[in-house]
């Protein structure tokens, strides 16, 4: 399945984390893979200032894609 999350992938939260002042849909970058299914994710604002850095489970994240699933035929 193509939903594997890797280092430097862009992800979004799938749940609110009020204890970390993070909401569902906030976007972060995977900066470390701690173990299968556990990732260190950095959340930063538009100026690059980090406002969250925490370990999250794969089920708390959605992989974001910037390319279509299948390349169009030329």
C-alpha cells in the first residue's frame, strides 16, 4: 500500500491534541522515524518557527500528497 509514512513526508493531524495546542488538520513534517508506526513530527508556522514537536502514531496522521496517484499518459 502507498500510504507508508517516511522521514520528510508532509502530514496532517487526524485528531485534536489540545494538550499540545494542536488541532485536527494542522500540517507538519516528519523529522524522525522512531520505530515502525511512530514518528517525530515538527509543526512550524509560515515563518519557519516551530510551535510543536512531538512523537505521534501513524493512526494520528494523514499523509499529504502533492502529485497525482497515477501519472497521466503522454
